[in-house]
C-alpha cells in the first residue's frame, strides 16, 4: 500500500457516513463524496465532499455540499464528462426507505468549488445509482442503475449534455442490484451485480455490441453478504473489491482477480481485516499506474487507500 488516510465528516453534520464515490478529474484532482447522517439514514442526511490536489500529501478538510432539499440525501455518484463538467448524481428519500428514492443531479464547472441547483433526472420512485457511467466512443453515456422497488438492474443512457436519461436496457428475472460497469481494451462491456437476496453471490453479464444486447446474468463463484462491490479493469485483468464472506457480515474487505474477463477468479486476499463494517468500496484506476480506493469504515469514517496496479493484476 502506498498511502492510507481517513476522511471525516464535516463538522456538526452527523457522526455516521456511508456510500463513498471517487473521481480523479482531468486535471488530476481526487474528489470524494459520500452521505452523512446523525442516526437514521432517511432523516436529514446530507452530502459531503473532500478533495486532494495532485501535489498535496493529505486530503483537504471535508466540506458540506450545499444542496437545498427537505429530503434526506444519499448514494452520490461522481463522474466527469469529456468536456470537463463534473456531475454528481444523488437520490432524495421521499419516505423512509430506498424504494422511495428520487434521482437528482448537480454539476460543477470548477472542480467542485461550486455546484448548480439540483435537477430532477427521474421522477418515478425507486430509481437508484451506485457507480459511475461509461462513455462509449460515439459519446453516448451508459449509466448502471437499479430499481429498488422491483429489485432489478437497468442501464440508463444519455447523449451530451447528459441531462436527459432513458432506459436503454433492462435485466429481467434476477434479484440483482448496484451494478458496476467496466469497459475492456477490446471495447467489450462487462457488468457485475451484487445480490439483493439468496443466492448470495456476485453476478455477471457482458455485451460485445456497445450495450445494445447483454448476456443473461450468470452467477460467479464470488460470495457476497448483500453488500456493495467495486470493479476495476487493470491491463488484461479484472479486480473485484468486495466482502468475501458467506456470513451475514460486511468484513473482511477482499480482492480477487480474474484474467479471463470474469469467468474464473483467483484466490482472494484481504485488503482490510478489521471486524466491523468495512463496505461499499469505490475503486478507480488513476494516472501514473495507480489504483485509488474508498470504502465505508465502521459507518464513522471513509477510508482512502492507494496502491500500485501490480497489486491488482
């Protein structure tokens, strides 16, 4: 491990935190966002943002993102479009659970210093996101999403300026959510899903026609305790970051590598062994042969880690 650091909530916004998202911007800055709450996630949760410049040794003090809303906010997702605009999607809870979520977006033109007012992206209840989109060569943006009410995964797509989204594909008949979408060197698309119920294993689907059609999701050999996953493509390998356990717990946080596009997986190794919740990883392949990652740490902090790519190949 090259670096490790804890990121903390903004002062006076609550002691609990969860569901980080991570972006390395085109200028080389790292941006991290997550949601903060006092006791119940569905009551007055707010969004936090931390930043680390390329030349800084530590992260800057976390700030609150001033989103004006009477609802509790959650599940932020950061991404940057080719033109440079940084988007932050999030949900607003109009009830007491995620099936009452409504999808919104804000964006920044100045690396997260200021943000627009929230814009409604999807009015139907239950639309959720967890991981960033993938941009196709023609500029189309494919966003992995899921319907919390139907417990099903979908793909949303949009053309520039990435403000008008439509369902471009729906996965039928499998209780899978919170998918991660990656693109291989051959421009093949692969999606991995966490389960919502038994059987508790990670699932996989792939597309060879730019997301027009997808294979029926298959269950992999990787266990999952109904917890978030993250996936990165490194050279000719795919690394899965997840909680490798058959028990109903969210530790340890592990890594397993596939060299055949997710068909088979190598022996897992543990990235973190502490015996409390270490979950919902968000890992990216950054510049300078580096892997950056965030994950929830006991619902009190967000942990940042940095590795050489060799560790994930």
